[in-house]
């Protein structure tokens, strides 16, 4: 039933040239199908594992459980709560991909097999002090590509915490120096970041 749904990948890795599914791309369809067939899913975390159980709604003792060891989601100088939220999002995504056998590109396969020294990441950058401050360190392993990916993950998470168009504007204002550096390093990644800001503002405008 899921394969018959017109799912579209909204996530995009510009640096390695592939798209990927985000939770919002497939979870609503799964929940609709589960309601039709009489099952439900529940995720939880302990100190070492993330798990997803799929229950028979008429017989909760009948279930399938999928588990995976937990991996930390490092956001360079991100706060502990930001890293926790990112880890939860990523682990939930991977559990559902595993349970529903949703296939997508492998980042390892997408990378060039040539052994090239990565371009060095920019020096440590911090936004202006405040609630929306981003801190991106030059110590990110993997050079400029991973630095950009780390910034992208941090921005996605922060925009997800925004509550209004004013918050979105403030995120850009406080961290303008970081995004100006991003523009100098990779114009395509900078454009992608602006697109995320525009989409976030549009969402709040439509809700108003």
C-alpha cells in the first residue's frame, strides 16, 4: 500500500548529489495506512537503543519490534538539547525506513571514491549572543563539506523551533556572519539555506 503512494523526497544533499526522505515525506502516509489496516506504531529510547514497535490494534500483545543502537548527532557547538532533538529525529527516521523497507541512496555510495584531501573548514564562527545563536567550529571532521552539512542540520533544527516569522528573521540576523561565510564557500549551499528561510516564513504567513 505504501509503494502505491506518490512519495516525494524533500531532503537534498547538494554536496553528494542525491535526495533523501525526511520524516514528513512518508510518516503521514504510513499513519493513514496503519489506521486502515488496524495497526499502530510507537517509538522510544533508552540509554543505548532506539526502538519502534508496530502493534496489532486489536491485540496489543502481538507486535513487531525494530531496534538500532543510538548514535550521537553532533551539531558542533550545538546545545545539548539541540543535539538530543537532532538524534531523536534521525533515529526515528531510520527506524521507520527500516521497518517499512524504504530504500534510498547511500551517502557512502554517493561519495567520490578518489582519495582527495578535503578542503579545510572555515575558522570557528559564532552568531551574536542570544537565544538563536549558532556556533560552527572549524574542528568539524571532514573539511568544508561536513562543515556545510553540520550548518545545514543545525539550521533545519533551529527553524523547526521557530514560532513566528520574527523568529525566522532573527535567526538570520543573529547568524548573518555565518551565512555570509557560507556564501563565500559554497553559493549553492547558501541558496539552499535562503530557500529554507523563505519556506519557514511562508509557513507562518499561511498559518496567520
